[in-house]
C-alpha cells in the first residue's frame, strides 16, 4: 500500500490517494472526508499522521501518510496620514515573502513590501502576503487624507503714515511675510504701516499640520498736498481764495 504525504496551509485541503490494495481504512478520522475508500479529502488543522490499512483478499498491509499543516503568515502593515497634495505616506508590510496591494489607486506600485501612497481622498488598502510555503493572508490599512486649511484674509487701505489691521482665519497658526511694516510676523491679527503699497503672504497651519498660503496687501495712498494763495484786501472789500490738491475742503 502506498500513499503520498502532503503539505497544506491551514484551512486548506488536499486529496490523499492510496494504491496497492482493494479496500482501505484510514485512521484517525480527524480532518478526513471519509475513513474508507482509496481517495479521501484531508483538511486537518494541525500536522497529522494517518495510518492506512489496505486489504486485498485475505492479505493486509499498513502504511502511513503525513499531512503537514503550515500556519498562515501574520501580515502586518502600518497606516498613514497625509495632507492633500503635499505629502506622501510610506506603507510597509511585513510577515510574508511577497505582497500585493489593492486597490492600486494612489500607490507607487501594486507590489512589494513598501509602497508610497498619495491618494486624493482617504483610502482603505488591503495587502495580501504570501510566505515561503505559499500560504496567504491579508491585512487592512488606510491612508487618511486631510484637506488643506482654507484661509480667509482681510486687506488694508491707508493714507501714508496711518495703520491698518490685517486678519487671517481658517487655520490654527499663521506666519506673515515679509515683515516690512508689520507689528508681528505671527498671529491671526497684525498691524501694518508700510511706507508704500506692500503685498503680504500669509502661511496658515491647521491642527492636522496641513499648510496653505494666500496673499493680501496694504495699499498706501499719499497724503494730499493742499495749496492756497494768500491775499490782501481793503476793509469792507472781498477776495476769492482757491484751494487745490484735494477733493474736498
């Protein structure tokens, strides 16, 4: 009686076939589809040695076959968080020999233990790992995509020598550039008194560490130069005084 041994991954099955006799009895019955017959299906949960008794007429022979059960790989993978369009997350899987990633959306590759992820929206990924024994398992992960802050800014219009207050909102912290004419380069509200029209860039960072920038300006208008001619009159006479250089007087 001959029976070939087999190797499976846990939760899989294999067919054991016996030859050389007329009838066969298999023992133990653990994980077997049947304890009789020349061919049985085996799916034990642990490595098991089966004894096969074959009978031909009045003659009996005994042999054994081993079903080796390999465990599934324990696939591990990290998650990631990025800011939209500004960062890349590196996803690294371990515990197996080869890896396939799905979906491929936003990934630098669908294969390999380490891939770069830049999805446009929060995306869940499944990585399928296969070990050296051909056993397969999966792990799930996700890359969270945080939106950029939406900045709202005020602008200013001043006469030369005056001040304007510039305010920013939509983020947690703010940085102003250039520093020319500003009371501070940080904070949601700053006072500006540049000597000429100046454009400022405001960089806002939100609670997730995501950054965006926008521009505003302070327009500086020169003070009017008012002119008026003096005059001399005789008492009880009159003269006309004319002013120029402004719009109202």
